[in-house]
C-alpha cells in the first residue's frame, strides 16, 4: 500500500525529468494520457494522480475542452514563495537566522547595484522613503512602517535582474521577516523608531548606489543590517517578556 501511494510521486518526477530533457517551455503540451500510460507502463489512475501532483507544484496546468490537455506552465513567484513558506511554517525560524542570511546577501546586492540603477528606478525608490520618514503615531503606524521599510529591500532585490536566484532569495527572506514581524507582533515595543532610522540608511545607500560607490553601498547596507538586527532582537525579547509576565 505504501509503495502504491509513492508511485504517483515517482512518476511525477519522471515526467519532470522528461520535461527538462526535451527542453519543453511554458505552453508546450505534454503527451496524451494514453501515451504517458504506454511510455511509463502505469495505469490511468496513476497518471492522473501524478498530474495532480505536478499541478499542486505549479509545474503544469490542465485545460479542458477542444485543444485541451496537460500543458507546462511557469511557476509563479507567489506559488514558489507559498510552498517554501509552508515548509518553514513549523520550523523555529529566529530573527538571528533571518539576519544571518541578510548580512551575507544584502550588502553584496547593494554593491552589485552601484552605478547600475537608472534614474527612474532611483526616483521610485526615493519616493518610497516618504512613507516611513517620520516617527509613527501609533502601533498600527509602527507596524505599517515596518512593512514599508522591508518593501524597500524587496524593491532593491527586484533590480538584481542579472542574478534571479539572488533576487528571489532576498525577496523570500524579506517576506519571512515580514511574516515574523506580524505573527510575533515584533513592532509592538515601538520605541526604536525603526521607520525613520531605516529611512536614513536607505537614503544613504541610494546615494552610494547612484554615485557608483560599491564599497560604500556594501558598508552602509551591512551597518544597516546590524542596526536593524539589534532592534529586532530587542523587540523580540520585549515581546517575549511581555508574554511571560502577562
């Protein structure tokens, strides 16, 4: 019984290998159900369950009606992020874990962008700073400033078009931090004015990027990460103390 349940997943892996070997692209159609049954020597039920596995993974889609069938599709970033987020949902991810990765990657991202960001993108990034330039007036404002300041880092990562892996990893890690901030209510201590502090760092980083000074951009981003980590660690400790004493 256990081997039977695993078979559709093995067949799904075989089909994925077949897609890669034949260099199929999004929109290309897979062989018919009957062809796959014959090629893989499995039942119709196994093929259909394997197709559902691939659909759940975001790799294929089934279209009905004339011209229908199973087609290769491009997994969206939202889908990839959701799958990874589900994996980490029950992991005890800490602020320290998140910043260990941010410290390794984001200074290098900032350095790589020096002198390579166009005027329009620089203007868009600078315009985004206004939403967290002043101290928040209440707890909801503090939460929103956390989110807006993290969005700045996502926007920077989106500009790393030459390295899609770096871009995706940074955006995913920023999303993890956003989720931790909300789920654990790490914005509630609210005494560090993280929005305005982040805004000042962001403005200086943009100045270095615009000037083409990779070393300064790297150093400023590293300093920013260390500063933000200290604040988040302190907020996390305060929230935990409040939980224990509440």
